[in-house]
C-alpha cells in the first residue's frame, strides 16, 4: 500500500497548509455571478470548513465579482493564525454572460485589484496572490509578473502564484520573481496541466489542480468512471473520493481545492485524505490519460 507522501505542504517556504484545501467559487450566484443566494448558509459552511481542519481557502476577485471575498471575510474574520487565503486578480467581467470575461494586465489595474482584494478580505497582506490568467494582451506577460513582484516588495503580497499560464510563461516568471504556486486544469480525466505539475515539482512550488474530482472533463467519462469504480469499491469509497485521493498520491506538492456548497460533501471530500491507494491503483489511474 502507498500512503500520500505528506499530510501537509509548505507554500513559499513559510506557510504550512493541509493537503486538501477548499475552493470557494461555488459560494456565488449562478455562473459565478452575484451573491450566494443562501448567505447565512454560506457563512455557516465556511465556518464548518475551518472547524473541520481546512487551512487553505481559494477565492478570486472575479468570483461574484467581489462577493466571494466579502463572504469569506464575513464568515471568518478575524482569521485563525493557521488559515491561508489565496485570491486572484487580472480578470474583468462585464456581466452575467461568460463572454464578458476578459484578462487585463495593466499595472494600474493589477495594483487596484490586489489592493481592493486586501480591503475586502480585511488583511494588510495577502498570503498568496495569483495572476489569474497569462492570456492578457494589453501588457506583456513579464510586465504583469513584475507588477506583482513590486507589490510583494511593498508588502501587499506575501507570495505570488500563476493561474492558467503556459509552461513557458511559468519558466519566464521564475526569472523575474519566485513563484510559490500554480493552478491548472488537471484531474483523472484530463491532464492539461501536466507540464506545470512537473515544473512545480522541480522548483518546489505548490501545484493546485482545479476541478480536481471531475470525471467528465476528459471527454470519456464512462471509461474513466469504469476504471475508478473497482478501486472505489475496494476502499469503500466513492469514485470522486478516489479521484481526489489520487491527487494526493500523484505528487507531494499537489494541493487540490475541491469546492462544495454541502457540509456532507465537505466531509466526504476531506475523508479522501485517509484513503491509501496501492501503487498499482495509482498507476492505473495515471495511465488513463496520456501525459507525454
């Protein structure tokens, strides 16, 4: 049997968190627009997340926009000393339709975004701040990273992360400033972020896969589910729990951030950390989708 390599990991050398975080994006309205309809329920869930031992929460200024950060503050401020909150900036959204979402790299906009996130969260310094996309075309990518590096030097940002970037952008950013984390789409069904996973393993950065438990992303959900079902039965677990447990075994720097609006699902997700997969099971899941 092969247990997860660690029960905690370190972000940027000084922030220790548990291996399963919480993605707060679902605590918004439909299509991640507007406030979460059950405001009191959202507050109760966030408090339950922390009470359950989660020490890493992921959000972004574009979730709502803004309402997600405000809900986190309402629920949890003043924050426990061991709680790390990551947020992101660099996207603008002009309305309910996803087509209004666009990436902006203007340094004044990024500065405003980071400062406003800090104000909404009620902190002087943001633990981990991601550039939300490497696809902005108004300013060269390296200038966007340099803006975040300056904000780090000024103390507004403690550590810098990158979201939705290419391997080449990750490597370029590393020549400008230390990158503490990267996020990408990576799960049992699709491995789009495998290059970033490998790169972060080499540099010591945290890799935070989004949609970590999704089976449908890969375009062949029936095949993926069929492969995971006997493994799930062997452990008395759900297919989604096995998909999440696989991340913890896959690499020691992986920090999945499953999201939920259900306390029951929260507990089920966290229980995945107790699943010990065999080497054969890990290999079986890894081999489901080519990574080379």
